[in-house]
């Protein structure tokens, strides 16, 4: 019994060394939960506030970009119906209003190509959009399928036939010049001192004068190269014939006083006015061109009439530029009277071209851009390409009824105006091998001299009292 009690006392003594049982800190745990809940709620409020601010900033940025750049469907107002009176366009007020500062100038919007194959949606007529695809960046070239419907294209061809098609006189004049001007006669023209030898100084003087404008720069360089490679530094008649073989065949287009390039072609053509008093479809074409180009309507309204061309089987036009390089010794055909200078040479100043394919040719007839997007482009090859533009062309567009092509003949000067001629805009119409081909060309004429263009705009400005004098018109134009 004594041993049992002793053992019990030992166990009780050992129990004194064990720590007391753990108790749950009920109060502290409750306080901890309450503090964590408050922090989570505050963190959530801060995050949501920043999230809403971020969303608001994104929406504001999108609205800013939208209203400052605009979409292709909103830059130009929708065309008015033929029966509704047309108010004075705002663009007319810039050059003609006397109370405006003369420092105000036109600004030429320019479409963005982005990249070859890029597709943009444009609105040309109410309740419909068109796809505009980039075909080339050099020159800046676009294709717009369905610019005209098949029925509308047919109407344009009928209007051209009613007006009357005439054969191109340029073909006969240029062909006769080439046939009559032999290499002997050409050598005699180049030999200024008539000593029977062609010298380097004579070629240089000819290249800097207007007398040699009928020879292209390519042909002049070809003759000059023959002089440089000849040890004697001069060319006799026989040596000239050797180095200038076919020089007349590659002669570039001459320039007439009417400002239109003399392109070697075989076709018939006529011109259709697109202004007031015309067939409603022709006015609609002008409005669509205005919406497509996003240019001030006054610039489009005062440009030259649309040229409709018919190429029959065997028809073609050699590669050429629609416009001309800027030259201080010449003036634009459309602003010549407003130029107030003594320049006798008038040239075509066509900022851009809208080419309408009015039918689908059965064979051939492609529109060729021989040096489009050619990074290895050299000006020396233009002589060959003036005739071999289809065989060696980089880009050929098959004619499809209703499809339009838009390209810029001039670069931008960097200040929103007309710059230098884009040499890459060289183009031609391939030989029609079967059937026939119809095209319509709409050019927007703009003088590279901005002051001259504004002076011209003032001279031919729109006046409110003239609106009542405009004749009433129906579906058919009185003078197509």
C-alpha cells in the first residue's frame, strides 16, 4: 500500500512538468477575421475604381481617334438627289469668299495604302459599302470592284455612242512622224553645226532645250552613251545608226498645246461632261469620285470631262504617264489663263486618275503598270517598257465590268499639296486580242502651284445668283 502511494506521488510530480493544455484564442481569432475582412473590402474598392478609370480612358481614346480621323463613310456628305436643290458646298467658300484670309489653302487628303492586299471599306453611294483593295504602293494604286453596276456601265457606253466616238488623231500624227523621220534625217537634226559628226556638246545642248522635247530622255541617254563609248568622242552617220537602232520606236509621248499627252494608241474616244445639266448617272460618278478621293468637291467639279475610250480588237495604248513633271517654263492647261505668265507650253496637271472598266474584255486588254512596286526600277528601262509594258509588266489588271482603279500620278510634297510626278505611275493598255474594251477616265486637275490653283478657283467660283440660271434637266443631258 505504501508503494502504491509512493508511485502516485511520483506521477503527480511529473505532471507538473507538462505545459498546460492549449486554449483557443477565441477573442484574438475573432479580431483577426474582422481586420482581414476590412482590408479585403478596401482593396476591392480600389481595384474596381482603377478598372473603371481604365475603361473610361480607353473609350475616350477611341472616340478621339474616331472623330479626328473619321471613317471612309463619313468624310464626304452623301450625294443629293437630282430633284433636290444643292446648297453651296463648303469647299467652294475657301477660295472664293472675299472675307476669308488669302492665306487659307486647300488641303489634299491622301488615301493610305497600308500594304499590298490591304482591304478598306468605303461608302460611295447611300446604303451601300464597297471594298477598296491596295494593289500597289509605288504608285499608290487601289482597286474598287462594283464602283459601277453592269447596268450603269452599259448606260455610260450608250451615252458615249450618242455623243459620237472619233478615231484618235494622235496615232496617225505620231505614226506619220516616225515613218517620215528617218535615221538620216534624225542625224541631220542632231548635227547642229552640220559638220557630218555628232559631238557630245550638241547632244547636251539639245537635252537642255525645248527643241528636243520630241525625243525622250531615254533616247538622249542612249545616244550619249554611244558617244562616251566611242574612242574618238564623236559619231559619224554610220556609227550613229549602229548605236541608235530603233531609237524612234521607243520615243516617249510628246506634249501638245492642249495639255494632253500624245500617246501612241489605236482607239476611238469621246468626252462626257460630269457637271450640272448632265445625265444623273454622270453626276453620280462625279459624286462617287469625290467621296472616294475625299478631295474638296470644287476640285473635282472643275476638272476636265471624263474621257470614254473604246478599244476594238487590235486596240491598245502604249505605256505613258497621265500627268507631266512640274516645270517652271510651262503652265497647267486648266489654270493657264489664271497663271498670268508668258509660258507658252501647256501641260496636263492630273493629280490622280480614276479609271473605270466599263466592260469585261473577251481577250487581252489588261491595264498594265510595268514598274509598279519595282524596287530595282531604273529610268533607263522605260524606253523598252513604253512598248513592252505587257510582256515585262510587274502588275496587270484584267478588265472587269464596273471595276474602278484609282492611282496617284503625283507624290505628296510633304505639306498636303501636289509633289513631283510619280515615275512609277507609268501604265498602258495591253492589246485587245478578242472582242473590245471600254474604259472611262476621270482626272482631277490640280496645279502644283497652290497660289495659281487658288487664283483659278476664285475666277471660276460658284455664285448664289447663278443657281436660278441653271437649266432644268431630265435623264438625258442636253449636250453630252
